């Protein structure tokens, strides 16, 4: 790449079921204001705005970037709107980073959000005739069979999902922005929660959240003037594959494996589990932690569950995964990917507060979407690449 | 930002990138037999074949579309089937006209991460009631509930434009006559004809001061472009259409806060793209309404010697999310074919020309 790119400002909202206290612009401005404060910049310092969110039908506003241009200070500037399904928060950050890496802009504001309380995600996610038979089973209905296939292949212990949920919900107690907060969370509470889509229990599922995330990305030159330590982008990668065709492995999709391979090659990482200090990955249903551990090359195929069972992915494990509480704790869909990218940057800047991983210097941010077919990832570090 | 050299985001420090192929479907009022994937497949295949670059060699793919046209989420997801994304590809999507996907592809090539890119866009407006669908683009709290449709908003702008500039409805009709005459030689166009100004002015208003001829058709269609950098472009085609400058700007959404009779964002993007730094042979302007062509033309400072919309423009075919990319394709095609040495393409998005992109294309190394 031509130019180095750094994260110099990070902001997110308090995530909640219904943020009735703010409008759409108000929600975004809460995140942007925090990112600006962190970066020590104002609207005048921003060259371009890149915004991302999942389907417009979640809120009922078509191409909302047009309406949000005013509130995001984009008037007179370039503005792009990215939409790549659930991976959108990640790919939006990558498009914004490419504007800096190409040497076009010095500082780019990127924002992702979802205000799910404005609509009904289960409805909005359901395709209908003539596109396909309407199932109205939501994302859980789509992913549960993949999880069952994973369990059958790997012979993972049945409570692996429960242990992921317990860890992420305990981590969420250390994150002031978390949507779901269960102070007395326990193994039993999760195990005894209702089964929604076998084997996914209620407490192993992500919420529907209102929330936003904002990043200020800067060139090396602009990063020099930022008050807080930057997180340097070491590598980035995106991959897509079709939703379905005969023989497609949806449990361990090739797009994810290829994406991770390119990412590690660019970042000079030979052993991801050893070389990375922390990972924020997109786990909307508990079982996706062990599945992605394998897809991302942290564990051999069929053995990702061992990392969960052995506590390797806990906050004090050798590869903490989702110290923020992850998607299981806050899920404003369009922002969920960018939150993973933001949390990875917070870790290497030493700004993650109570959920900081000691000494984290290199971190993975990961997002996926569609039918496990769209992937966006980056690696950020405390040091310059 | 860079661009202080007056060449905009296509300044001298930029990597040389060119359009090497363009293909589009015919625009039709209602495509009933084919879905979006089926419409796209031959167009994508044609663009790739014309580029001379093997599909497996294309480094980046990016598309533009909008879920609200089909009334279904994730329109772009199934469209991926038109590309054959296997083995997995490096791919992205904007919920915008394909012209902005084209911009993202140009940026990707600037980073050096890819040497070629496929850009495609598709839109089937026939799936819904387009003027009403576009109302959902408006401020959801204060404007959309009043339900002004797209034609009404354009009429508001046209009225302000006519009153501010002293131009007449006759000037608007002349734009329509020229566009649809030119469309007679464009086999992809939807509306073509040999009308005359007096006959058109005898027609009743649709929404005053706009008559039916001042408005675009409602179209289904799709398009694809292949971009390549440097020597790859030179090897691919005899006469690449080099991107000498490209820039886009957005204005305020609140209609009351901007001067609807001008297009400040087009002027700024045009200045940064370097439109005025040479003579322009041909310009493809994305002006769905007649008065908008005059506004955009003024903003870009295009004089009488410039051939405007030889394709017939958006007044002859206006597939939503596609028509902007088609302007770039039509302008590039004239450079590729040797008809033009320097061409300008313009794309717009949002009500009353809210967001605008300008691209300058040239022949020669």
C-alpha cells in the first residue's frame, strides 16, 4: 500500500434495545462526538465521510446517507455509503482506510450504525416470493443448521456454546457501552434459558440493538498530531463467495480462510495464535467462536472448541477473544463489525479500560455477513508497520 | 488533502487508471422475464470479454444497487451469482449509483492493492412505484411523512431555476427534443423520437412547470465497466480511456438550506476533477430532468461547443442506480472508440441533485 493509515479516534454509543432518547442523527453524533474528542479534531479537520449500515429496511429510510449528510458534517465533502450485509461495519472501515492508503485524504470519518428499534429485523431479514420461500426464521434459523453440522463434525462437547456465552457475558460487565448486562450471569442461567433454534439458546444469542460506532482514520502525517496513541493498520482483507452452490462448505467457508491467509501474509504473521494478542471477532451466536477459531487458523480444523473449553479465549487466556463482550452483548447490526474493528484498536492503544488485555500490541478485528459468505478483517498494532 | 495542484483527486501523484471496457443492457420499462442476476450475467460477461482481461485476473469487484427498488433486503447478495464469485473474490458494494462503486474501484487501484476492477450496477424500478419509493430517501422525521414524490421535488427545483435564470419552458423542451432525437441511434435507449418543441409545449403539465417530456422514463437495466491500471490497460485495449480526474461532493439534504437553482457540489467536483483544464469534446451528464441538464452544464462551465449526451442521457433511459455508471461508460466508450479525445462524465444521487460525481476521461498515454 502507498500510505500508512492509523486509527486516531474511536467513539461508540451506549447500546440499548431502544434509544428513544435520540433520533437517527442524534445516535450517530453521540459516537462521532466521542471519536472527535479522542482524536482531538473538529468537523473542519475531516476530508471525507464513509458511512455503513445493514439493510435500509431496518429503519425504513432509503439510502439514509443522503439525509445524514447534514448531521455528519459531510456537506461540501465526498461521502460514500457501503453495504455488504453483516460484514458492513468492517468493510466500511476498510473503504475509509483505502482513501487514506491511496493518498487521497488525510483524515476520514467513518461511521456505522443500526437503530433496530425503528423496525423489525426478523421481518426485514426475510426474503419473500418471488425471491425465495418466506421462512421468517431470522438469522438464527439460517445459522442453527450450520452449527449442528459443526457439532456433528467436530464432536465438540454440548456445552461449548454455553461456555462462550458465559465468557462473553462476563466480559460485557467490564464494558460500559454494553447493551446486555447480567450482573449475576451464571452457567446455569444460560443452560436453563429457552432453546430458540436448536442448539442455540436464548442466552446464546445476540440482541437487537440501537447503536453506532465512529472512527477517525488518519495518514501518518495527520496521526503525528493526534493527542492519543494511534492504532496502526498493519493489514486488511476482504473476501466474498456466493450464498449457495453444491459442495459449498458453509461451516468453514473458503472465503474466510482465504481472507485470513491474505491478512496474515500482509501482516507477516506466521502463527496467528502466538503472534496476535487479542481478537475481536463477529460471534452473533455462541458457537461461532469455535467455528471461527478454526476458520481463522487459530486452531486446527475440528479443534476450535478446545480453545473455548480450555479457557484460552477468556480475558486471561493466551488468546482473549471478544474481551468487549462481543456481538452477543451489543448488536446494532450495521455497526457490529465496526465495533470489532474499533475494539481491536482500543486494545492496542491501551484504551480498553476494564476489559483491557495486558500488554496487547497486535489485534485482529473480524466481521462476517450474509450466509457466512462476506468477510472483512484487519490487523492493527501499537507499532508502525 | 491532495489536489491542490488543481487536478483534484486525480492529481499528478495518482496512478494511471483507465476504463477498458463497458457494457450495458437495453433499458426497458418492465423486464418481466429476467431477474437481476439474469439481466446482469450477459452484461458482465460482455464487459469482461471486451476488456481482454481474464475474469480470474480481475483484482477487485464492486457493485452499486439499492434494496428499496426490489423492496427486499440484500439485493446485491444474490447479484453476486452473476459474477461467479468462486474461488472467493475481493468484493465490495455501495448502496448508491454504480458511479460511486466506480469511484471505490478507482480508489482501490490507487492503493496498489489491485491492478484491475470490475464495476457493475443494476436496478429494476418496475418492482415498485418509483416516485413513491424515492420519497423514502427524504428526512424521515419532517419531510417523508408529507410524502412529496420525486417528480414534485424536481418541479420545485425547476420552478426556482426558471424564475432565477430567466430561462423558459421552451429551453427545457429543447433539451428533451435533442435527447430523444439522439437516442434514436442508441439501441440501449428506452425513449427515442423525433418530436419538436412546439408540439411538446402543447402538452399539459405533469407537475408544473414540468411536462411529461421533462421527466425521465422509469427503467429496468444494468451495466458493467472494467478498469485497469497502467500497462495492463495499455495491453488490454488499443485506446484506453484514462481517468484524468475524478471527484464527488454532497450537499445538504434539507432542500430549504441550499440554492436549488445551482449545483455547487457539481461545480466543486468538476473543478477538482479538472474539467476546465482542457477542451471537452463530449459530456455525458446524469440529468434525469430537463432543467437539471442546464444546471449541471452551467456548474461544469460546458460551452456550446460541447456535445451533450449523445446517448440520449437519462431522459432516454434512467435505470436507477445504473444511469450514473452508464454516463461514465458512454463517455469512456467514445474515447475508446476514437470519437472523442477528452470526455466528461457526471453522475447524481438524491433529490434535486444533492450528490454529484464528475470524471474526466482522456485518450493518450
